[in-house]
C-alpha cells in the first residue's frame, strides 16, 4: 500500500467546515437558529446548528468523521516529522497523545450534543473546550518542530508554507488572548463569545491546508519514505 497522504488533512478541514456551515443553513431554514453571519453577528453557537432534527443527522456524523480525521492527521504528522529527521521522539509521542485526547474530547462533546440534563451539558462544555485546547496544542507542536526542520528541508517547508502555518498559530494565540481578556474585563462578552467559537473553528481547520501542501511537496505516502518531489 503506497497511498499519498496529503489529501487527508485537506479533506478533514473541508469536511469540518462544510459540516458546520451546511448544518447552520439547514438549522436556519427550519427556524432553529436565526439567519445571520455567525462569525460576526455572534447570533448562534456552532453547537446550536447540530442539536435538532434534521440538521443533527448531518452535523454529528460529519463532525465525528472530522474528529477522527484530525486524530489521523496529527498521528501521521508525528511520523512525517520523524521521516524528515526530527530528533525529538518525545515531542512526537506527545503529539500522538494529544491527538487521541483531542479526538476523545470532541467525540464526547458530539455524543452529548442534543441530550438533556446537567450531565450532558457538562460533557458538552468540557468536551468542546478540551477538544479545541488539545487540537491547538497539536498544531503548536507541529509548528514548533517544523520551525526546527524548515532550513534542512526548504523544498518541502517553503517560506510560504511556513508563514501560513505560523500565521494560523499567531491567529490562534491572538484570538485566545483577546477572548480571555474580554471574558475577564468585558461585561458583554457572553453576547459575542459565539463569534469567537466560529472563528476558532476556521483557524483550526485553516492550519491543515498548508500542512497538506507540505505533505504533498514531500510526497508523504503510507508505507513509504518522504523526499522532495
């Protein structure tokens, strides 16, 4: 088996973004959420687009597949870094541990979505928060090791790819700090927090696009070594 792996992160990003946006359109069409630009208007959460029928028939299975796609992407990313000569097996192990934790958190959130009761509410909030946090740490670790390897592999990790990865991570960190600051000092933060959630989802998946391009340039394959095309 010698399948090229670069479509995996790209397909994961496309699937996740299509799932949340199409589910929003279906939910709005059925009157379950208001019509708006949720990334700006903060009129509804991502969760609200997948709580009720019929939209949850799309949202829950598609987002579960996306969570598994993220798990596979970061798990394989550890192997990709090793094949590029990354001398930090500890970081690679942590990347895989965090990938599993992120997937389990996201799947827990999805399982509790649409269920009633305080326990389900706690599972949703905890799963969503930890899912974002663990996947952020996965992307941070990937960028950290890519930064150390880019000079040794300029044909794979081009300046454009590196800048795109770094820009996504800078946006992650900047938006996170802004969110924490507003939550602490702005009384009306609860009226705009949903917009932050939508934007975090965009950034999380945007990171996967330049990662896919790097995998394509390295000709990363299942069951094969990597090297510049």
